[in-house]
């Protein structure tokens, strides 16, 4: 039996192109997923392909070579004149007239204590002094009158007009008044002395600066009790303020007694403050304190600045290099210095990582002296090179690197 082709064709199911296409609302999600996958792949490639690093560059220095260093020591800036100013007497603080950082001159008023107790006593002493002087003046008037009476009686006695007893009475009156005058003069002197004492007590309530300087601390407030000696536990202050004479700044060093033979008076030195590592301050030795500390095996050395500067503050840490007097001062020496953090040591070998065409390149170097975080490089790099600072462990030759942006 032959198949009817037309009958078979009528049984075929026609599938249109619209039927096989995915729904249109699914397409945006597919595209977004593809974009995210591409971005993730790009980020992963960039992250793994280049290492972020910080860079430093060698610095070429030059200039007159300083004298050779025979010894290095560390110490602190100190002030030879520094005082915590207190009152001469115990009392309550009424007013404080200074603040930290203020410049004060010698004799300037710093604070005032409460004088409500002493003021009435002082007024009473003044009144007693005035009363003593009035009594003295009154007695002086009586003495003058008695002397005139004595003179008249003496003339009358010469003329035989009065008796001898009247003359004796006049003389006795003058003598008594003169004795009274001496006593009253003593009373006046005592009263005057009492006024001076009370005046000094009032003056002691005023706290003044003993010398010119800078106030570095304010130690008392109004209402607190202050005393020249410690009393009352922790509730009594012993000072109003601390003043430093900034013209007396110098350096104190503890030098190991094994190297004290390298130090001498008036020896030239070079000081570097920890706060300003690039600032070299000319200085010189004042003297060597003639005693040693048996606990630390050190000798104290005093060093003076050749010229004071406002940036030099007390209690700052400082490094001092003691220089040779005979070393040349006019020769010019140039040196290439690199941050010590960029140098890697392996045994006796030292090397740095240099960036060349965005690749890490290991370079062996020869180094010299190290000071203040800088190491002199004698060979291996030039001032135009860009080096990796603090290279991370595991950095490989030829690794891709990129500069880290802060």
C-alpha cells in the first residue's frame, strides 16, 4: 500500500521562529549577567596581575663636608633656669593672671591671694601708728611749754623773786617730759615697724615672676589653697605656675664613661632634634660634670646651642654628634642617599627593588653609613631610579607593579 504524501504533510506541526525564541523579558537579565562576569574577570586580572607598591627615590646630597664624628649621644633639651613659683605664705587663691604660653617679665604679677584677714590687721596697725605719732606731738608741745617755764623761773630765781623749790619743780617737769618723749618715740618706732610688717604680709599675697620667661604650666585655680610647703594632703597646691627662662636652654647628655675621653670642653658638636631630623644645629660642649653615675656608668655632659631658635623646646629629644676639631671643613663631597626602609638585607648582601617598565627589578647595591633613616648608597642605583619602599616578602623578579595612590 502506497503512502499518501499529502496526508503525511497535513499531519506535520509547523513551529514558527517566534516559538523558539526566548521571551523578551529574559534577555536583559542574560545581558546583565554577561556584563558582571566580564567585569569580575577584568578586576581579577588587574588585581592579580599588578602589585600595588609605594615608591621612593634616591636623593643626591652635597655641600661642605662636616667634621668627622668621634662620638654620637642622645639626650634632652633642658632649661637651666626653671621655677615653679609659689607664695611666701599659706592662703586662698583669689586671682590667677597668667595662662600657659604667656611671656612674663621679672616682677610681673602672676596671682593674688585672698587678703580679707590681713587687711583689717593692717588698717589697725596704721591707726596705732597714727595714734602714737599724735601722742608724741602732744608731748612735744608740753615739753616746749615746760622749757619756756623753766627759763622764766630761772630768771626769777636769779632776781631772788622765787624760791629754790619752784626752780626745782620746773626742772623736774622738763626732765619728766623729756623722758616721756623718749618713750613715745619708741612707741612710734614700734608702731611704724608693725605697719612695715603688715605691709610685707600684704605684699606676700602678691605672687610675682622671679625672672623673665615663658609660663609652661598653670598649677592653681582661684579658690584653691596654696602653701609654700606641702600640707593638707592632695588638696593644697604648692605652686601657682611654672616659668622657664628660654634663654637658658641647653642640652643634657649621658655619655658612656668608656667614651668620655672623646669629649672635651668647647668641642664643636652638631645637634639634631627628633622633631626636625633634617635640621642640623651647630653647638658646642659647655663642660663635663665631674662625677659619674655608678648605676648607669655614664657621665653627664652639658652642650650649648650656638644660636637659640623658637623651635627648640624644653624636654625635646635630641641627638648630638661630637666632631673632630682638626677635620677639614672646605672639601665638597656628594652622596646618594636612600630611605633605609627600601633596602633589603640577606646576610652580607644588600639590594633594592627598582621599577623598570612597570616591572620589579632586583638590584644589588653597596652601602655606606646610615643616619636618621637614610643610608648612603655607594654603587648600584642612580638618583633617577624609582625604588619600591618597604618591599613585601615574596616579591619576584619581573612581577608587575603599580604605584599605590594615597
